[in-house]
């Protein structure tokens, strides 16, 4: 989604370099990999994270819930109350990812947050193919929805003071993936709590024409103009938090259980597409590979795709691959995610990537999910 000249000018005044399709790739010096922007956000404790372009899908209709219940791994009965949210996945008949999303129960519909390219990459056709006689309406709202993150300590309090919320839940009371809606400076805003940062993280969905007005109102409450980070800065935050992302670590060759998506899988609900494979893997209890976090001390980042060795019985053995990496906040630390083979993915396992040694860490456990 292209952004307006006014938004681009505002972002550039904050040090952003706006690239193709409105993606903010660098903040600070161009080529600095968002270093200046993300460190400003971390240092100041609160800041904007440029999240557009994103994909926003709404699912409505009398049969929406029972229809979708047969296609996703999570139990949608957990969304019976307006404002409730959850992470979910769509899988193929072989149990591999077709898509993953954050769902939220908005009045009379489900609001679905997706990574860019997910719908065109196969999810929309997957969903439409499974509508037979059901009364279900799918509406791609991506082009008319701007997504902006407010991450950091006190984000919920600032949002609570900036707006009036029609839903009974204020931002500060939201469980993970839960949401609320209301107005900031007279502009309609939907807020959802997300796990993309070690600190508080909320994402705002709003009309592109009202972005700057909402930002100004929030900053008036804060008392200063907030720093911003872009795509690379977001990657640093979410890897520090240990959260995998569809299209990066998650794809058509990965089963949700291999990526720590236990919170997105309901083992006691009725049948859904791909259930047999996931249930069999859960019963067996030993996936062929698992996604794990790793923290490395180094002067420069190892390359994505680098082989990972595990120290087993005093011997180094190739057991995995680095799938993503980014600088951690401060010092010479790097955070990454690695896929490790069976027998070498226990948390605490000593590993090395080239000459860099580290220990495997668990992925983020999602509080309030």
C-alpha cells in the first residue's frame, strides 16, 4: 500500500527512508539497518514502529465461525466474547503452514491480521475453495487500513489516555491478541495487543487519511515527538522477543508444532483440515526438527543459512541451520532463530555457528494468550 506524501514527509522528518510500497526500511542513516531508530525507541522506552504494509482480512456472515472452525488449528470458541483474540494457523492436509494470523472478535466479524503477501500467496484461494454453501463473506481491507505499532513501556497507559474506547476493555487490560476499539482525536481506531517486542506492544489499525492526526494526539499525551523504527528495527525487536514470523521462519515446509505454536493448536476440538498429521506428531512427541532461539556474542552477524553444530557427548555435530538473525539491543549480541534436528533441540543445548558459541533458548511463551 502506497502511503500519502504527507505521511511520507512526516516519517522522513523522523529520520525514515520510505521504500517501495510505503515500507520503512531504514531509520537514521540509510544503510544503518534501523540501528539509530530502534535504539532510540529502546532508549526512550516508547516509540512508533512502522508496520504497514500489512494485510487485513475480515470474515463475516452467519456461518463464519463454524466454517472457519473446520479450517484452523485453534478453537474459535475462545473468541465468543467481543474483543477476545488469539493466534491461529491454517495448514494443508499434510499439516504444514498455509498461513498464520492474529484473530480478533470485532462486532459482527472476525478481524484477521496477516503478513504481506499471505492472501495472494495462496491463503485467499485456500479459503474460497472451502466455501461451498456457507454464508461467509471474505473482505480484503488491506488497501484501506494503515497499521502502526506503539511499542514500549507505558504504551497501554498512553493509549488509554489518548482515546475513548467503546468496548469495555481499555488497552491496559487486554490479554495477548485481545483488542479494543474507539476514537483518538475523533478518528476511529482498532487496537490489538501483540507479542512482537520484549516490552509492551500494541498495533493500531486506522484510516490512512487519519494517521498523522492520531499520531499527533498520542504524542500530545506523551509530551514529545516519538522516535520511529522500521522493518529492520521490527526484526530486531521480534527476534529479541523470540517470536517467529510467517514468510521468514514459517512456511509450507513447517508444521506448527515444530515452531512452538502450541497456543494456536486445540487438541480437543472437532475435526479440521490437517488435524490427523498434527495429532499424530503430538502423540509421537518427538518432531523431526524444532525452532529454537539463540543468543550469540559477536562483532558481526553470522549469515542466514549458516550451519549450526551441537555439542553432543563431547563432539561437535552438524544439527541445524540459522534461519534469521538480528542485533540485540546494546553490546555485541545477536539474536537468532535456528531449526535444530531431533536429539539436538533441547533448551540449554550448547551450539556453535562457525566460531560463535551459544545456547538454545525457548521461544516466547505468550502471557495471557
